[in-house]
C-alpha cells in the first residue's frame, strides 16, 4: 500500500466553515478549523471539519477576480461544493488534479 504524503498545506478560509488549514495529501484533502487569539497572536488547531478522499472529488476549479478561491465538488447526487480562499489558486487546483490523476 502506498504511503500517504503531504503535498501542500496552507492557512485559508472556506466560505461555509470559516478559517482553518487546508491540507492536500496523496490520498485526501482535509480542512482543520483553527482558533486564534489576537491578544497573544496564538493559533491552535480545532476539529477536522473535512476529510475527503481524493477519489470522491468530482470537479476542481478556480473562481473570483478580487477574492480568488480554489473550489472542489464532491458527490454526484448530493453534490457539495467547497470554496477555499488560498494564495496561488492555480497551483492548488493543479496540485489537486495531479494528485487525483496519480491515484489511477
């Protein structure tokens, strides 16, 4: 069995889930909620809000002019769309697509 490797990780904000850390691995994409305090500039990890196997991602795209986002869609009947505000949306979209294609 192939070992899971981290491909990319970044602080971001998801439209419905709020701020957190987006992680892309060779097997899945995960979003962990973060909680930060302005007083002492501390940040700590919260709950894992998303843990999606790459084979469940049906579509990847980027959108936005001023606020750019990388978007993923999961499921076919009950489609769910997640939009992440990250730096370098094109790089994220390409890395997700490359990770999905390397599963085959």
